[in-house]
C-alpha cells in the first residue's frame, strides 16, 4: 500500500469519525447519533468536516497545532479506538488489562494522526462522498457502509466503513480503502514487534516515535 493510500485510510477514518458540528437547539450529539442511521452519520459527518476544512484551511495550514487539536477532538467522538486496538492486537491482546489496551489505542491513534492528519488538507470542498449501500452484519449488531470519494479529474475511491452498536451509538471501528483494511494493515505490522515486546513497551515506543507504523 502506498503512502497515498494510507493517508486516505487515516483521512477516511477522520471524516467518518467526526462529530456533528452543530445541532438544533436542545438536541445533543448523543441524541443525533442515536437516531441517525450509520449511512446518514457517515454522509453528514464527512460533509461537515469537509466544510470546516474549507472554511479553516488557511488557519490549519499556518497552524498545525490547531489542526491537530481539531483532528483529536473530531476523531475521539465516533471512532471506536479501543475496539479497533483490540482487533489490531489480535492474539497478543488476549487477557490484556483494559488500561494496557487503552494506552495502546491512544498511542497508535496519536502516532498516526500526528504523522498523517495533515493529509486532510489535501482534501478540498469539491470532494463528494456518495453512499452506495448499507449492509447489516451479525444480526444487525454491526453494519458495513459502502461509499465512494468522488474526486474531480480522478477515479472514485471506494471506502467501506465497519461500524458497531455501542449502547445507543454507532461507532466506526475499521475503514477499508480500495479493499485495504485499516485494522488488518496494522495488525500485520504489529504482530512481529508484539512477539518480542509487551503491549506497554510497544505503546512507549509509539509515544516516543521510535515505532512508526506505516505501509509500503
């Protein structure tokens, strides 16, 4: 997978994971998330983030700290980082303490967002997100939302979102771009390091920048 594709993976996760930026009076984010279908959440959130990026592009280009703050706030709302981390850890995470998994999730997310989050600036307001289908999985406890990024002058980029019900909310836990899975990509990369080190040691390496997951 090329750097361009991993950038799209991270960007797609951010676009889907962004919260609603404005609500009608008296309506909360939780209420909106609970009542909206997964497909509508993906479409609405993607559109709102693209609109925000267009309005604040100059600010974010000049102030990367502001961009990182925006990214962090958006991503934490709807992306199920802990569950995604458990899938990335695979067999290495069996029996692991919640605190260790949470630390790994935060370290991996921060590492990737810090290195690839600026790729969002490559997206412009003319990018359109088209929902193709919504497929229930596991008796409706999960769902796959199939979409496309429609670009001017380029072929559509197929993007699939895997989401699961957490309480009353739908949360994204995996993103597939052109058939390449966010979770599987990093599960493959961490398998060998986790055979040699503990989860906490890997988290320390991620936090210090000594370990930089990527795709070649």
